[in-house]
């Protein structure tokens, strides 16, 4: 069992920045594929970004050039630096860890971008 807990959400004006954090349990965090998804009411959860154990990253087209995913294996923590935020980035952001063939999700953190 892997537990993931997100933090860092909040209210920000358009054009601003926020950094989300995700703490994950487990002694082999460095081997997990980690990622971020987001969801707005009435819509499906959508992929935002992911990072492999080797540090390879992938981004949704909608956030490329604005968001940066990173990880600190010594702290068992995943980050999402969000810059140039837009109102359409408003959503609940979920962290996920893929370990042993299973995907584990956090409870989510709300990000609201005002225009």
C-alpha cells in the first residue's frame, strides 16, 4: 500500500504561480512513476504531467511550457510548479503513484485561478 498526500493548492490570480507538493509513503519511492491529474466537476479526470523513476517527463499539451514536474527522491516528494496560470487551470489536482503495477491516488488539492 502506498499513501499519497497532496498540498499547496489555493487561490491565485491569472498569471500567477503555485507549487503543489505530493508526499508518498514507501521505501522505494524512487522506483515509482509519479504523476498529476486534474478534474473539474462534471468532467473526466485528465492527465497533466508525469515523471518516471529515471526522471523522464511528459506533459499535457495544455500545460507544456507553463508547468514543471519534478521529484525529490530523498524526501519522497513530487512537485508540480505551475506558472502563468489561467482560469481554465482551475480544478482539483490529484497526485498518483504507480507502484507494483497498481495506481494509488491522493485525495486532491483545489487550485482556483481567478481572472
